[in-house]
C-alpha cells in the first residue's frame, strides 16, 4: 500500500497535521472570542496597518525618487523590518504562506514538489523584504530601481491581504501562546543568526523588537497571584540584545541559556495553566515542549506515513534483526549494516560504497548517517523519498545497492519461524493474513527511528550543565551561529536543513561541490533537479545534519572532502566561486567568510561536541 499521496496532502497543508486531538475535554469549546483575544487581534491588526502605511508612505516614496538617497532608503528599509518584526509572531503562525511573501527567502521556491507527478512542480519567484534587501545593501544599485519599486509595491499588496485576514479572524488564547513560544524558538534559531537579514545584519535590534511586542501580549496572560519571572526575563533579554548589538561579537550561547530557554519555559507554563479545550498538532517539534533542547522535544514518528506506522518496541526489535540480515539483498552478501556501520555513526568511512555486483564500480553518492534520520521530511540527497519507509523500499530494490526483491524477502521471512513470531508480535493488530511489504519496510524504519539521539555534550550544556562545553567549543558555537553563517542552513538544534520553528520542511542548498580535489571541475550530479526538473535547482542537495560529523567522513554528497578542515576551507572561500567554478544559481554566499585559522578550528571543535552518546 503506497502512502505517498497521504503524506503529500499533509505536507502541502504547511503544518503537517495528522490529527486534531482535543484535550482538557471537561471544558466547553469557546465559540466567541474573549476580550483578551479581541484586544490582541486588534493590536496585531494595528501593527500590520502601521507597517503597511510606513512602507507605502515612506519606503516606496524613497525608492521612487528621481535622485535617490542611499542612506534614507536603507533607513526606511530597516524601519520597515522593525515594524514587520512586531507582528511576525502572529503572521508567521496564522498565515504562514502569505507571510513568506512578505519575508521569505530570496530564492525560487518549489510548489507541489512532493507530488507523485513531478511535472506538477513549478518554481515561484521570491518576493518581500529579503529580496528588497539585496537591492539596497550593501549599496543601492540604481540600475535595479524599476525592480525595487515593483517589489515594494508587491509588499504593499501582500500586506493588504494580511490586513484582510486579521480583520475578521478570531485568535484563540491557546494558539496565541503557541505562536508566542514558536517566536522565541524562531529568534534563537533564525533571528540571531542573520537568517533573514544576511546583508543588513540588524539581527539584535530586530530580535529586540520581536520580544518587546511579545512582552505586551504575554503580560495579558500573567496571573499576578502566581510567582513568575517571565516579564523579568523578557526585559532582561531585551536589554541584553540592545546592549550587545554587534552581530559578530554577540554571545548566542549566553543569550539562549540565560534568556531564551527561560522565556520559552515561562510561556509553556502559561500554556499549561490555560483553561479550555486545545488542539494537539502532530508536528515534529512537540507542542508541549518547554525549550528546544528538552530531551524529548522532537517526535521521531512525526513523518511516519500514519498512526499505524508509528514506532513500537516490537517493531524496532524486528527491524533491528532485519537491518543486520544479509538475506534481504539479492546476492545474500549485503545487509543494511554493511553500509551503515553503527561504530561509524551508521556510515561507512568511504567516499562511495561499492556496487553489490561489481566491486570495481561505485554507487552514485556518499552514505549518509542514520542517526537522527527520522528528524527530517525528505530522504536521499536528492530528496526523492518522503518517508523512511519509502527510503527503505528504494534502497532494498536498488540494483547497485542491495538488489533485493520484496517478494523474495516476504517469502524468506515467512518461511522462518523466528521471523514469523517477531512479525506476529510487531503487527498483532493487522487484519490481513501473512506478512506484507509495508510491514517489512515499517519494521526497518521503526528501528531507524530508535536511532534518534539528541544527547551530545552540546545538548547537556543547553540543558543546564555549564561545564559540558569548553571555552573553545562555545566560541565555535557562537561563530557557527553568527559570523560563519553555518546556522542559516544547518538549523539548531538538529543542525540539519529542516527549517525552524515548526520543523516541517527539509531545505536544499546549491554549493558547487567539486568532482575531485585535483581540479576545479563541478561535480556533474544534478541532485534535486533530477527529481523536479526545475533549472534553478540544478546541483541542489538536501542539507544533511552535522551531528556526529566527527565519525561521518568523508563529506559532501560525493565524499570529496576527507577532513573537516577541507570542508571549512571550501565554505570559507565561498563554495564554487572560491574554486573558480562559475555556477550562476549558487545559493551559498559567494563572499569569503574571512575566518581565521583559529576560528575555523573553534567551529570544528564545536561540531565535534555534537557526537551522540550511546
């Protein structure tokens, strides 16, 4: 039974909601908004209108002048962004797709990319504040004036739609608090990293504007009779951002542990105390988390094909045995573990593994780690699989990798009494007789889901152990999250390409990886383009996790780099452009990061602190 269509439908909702489960059912669902909810709705609407009017009356005026003033244009733009940040928490939560038109990434995005028919996928041109930023920073290019005016007008039009939405949509208390907590997560993963202001880098002032707006909202929920430090923590965080505004020097580790985690915990406590019915989402970041670094913050089952596919101990036990069984391959010589060695973070230490039939030939790409593989929405470097079950099926049947047959596997396990017992135990609720291919792939996927291990020294530090990281590792983290711009693709705390704060969609990047170290020739693998056929995504590959990176060498989709020092040098020099490769659609910044040798060493030290513990 193919589950891809169901997954696609869920992914396209933008929220990946599998089910709505009511909790606190002894309370009656509110049908009319409360005075507090109406007050917040009016405040958000007022902020959106202020943004709209300022863009229309000031920013558009400045960019339209016959003799433009660069400084005034930049100042008007920066003020526009600060006004946007006041209502970002609400807009991004309640109108995610529309808000991307206001402040989405400045690259083409793919619509319908996860549908079974690739011909339905098409590119959507970027628009909004991040596109406008490229026209005016670091210096305004008058040759782009016409496009700049057009983009500014689009911004006004799209804000009109936002105004229409918030004019007649009620905001429920539980969703307001959920949105507020997600905004804190957005600030600590994106806001302070320069993710959406990569040229102006006004990150600290913008994050401060977000928190000031949230402070006014959260004040309305605080019970004066209960002891809480939430307001004090918000005020202290705002003061810290205002006082430490330098982008490169900002201590992100201190900000997250001293303020961010405390504020999100305070909001979680408000959520817990809130009366009334609430809706429970099935998203990867669990709704009830207090911080992003809670030990059970992420749900390994979030991207399973459906409730009946979710992890159980019995499935994992069966899956583990299948994982190490060479009889699943067509030749009886290769198991999953042959390429995914647990001692090497479930990789193989090879640039590319050998073809199962012809040892002198190599498979197409480097073997990725399976640790934390469940915490992503797409699989393979080219993103072609939507679930772990799909990935398993693909690998088992791949002629170069395992060359197995599902019919053959079912015949094999059905004839083995110990396997019969394990399958009966794992799938006791099944209605049909016999063992199915879905059960085989689900059992293997279930075992992989048990390999979710967010328990490194870094995680321990973020959970309160200040001795868990060295000074060098902390400096490396701050560089990773700031000057080096690593965290604008490898998002904390998973450090893969699944975008926070909802952690729904895996992203790709176009780096321009060379074919070898001996010359500056672009690797010919077209990556994601082979799946969706859109030119702007030629040479795009899924962003992998850097957790356990000390054990997963060699690196990149083709295994071209043997050491982390080589990887750092590639990024420091601007990817393909630094190698002299002309790649017009490169999405990695083409500018040198200007990292010193010590800074590169510190970043590597931090990345090595992300090793999972057994």
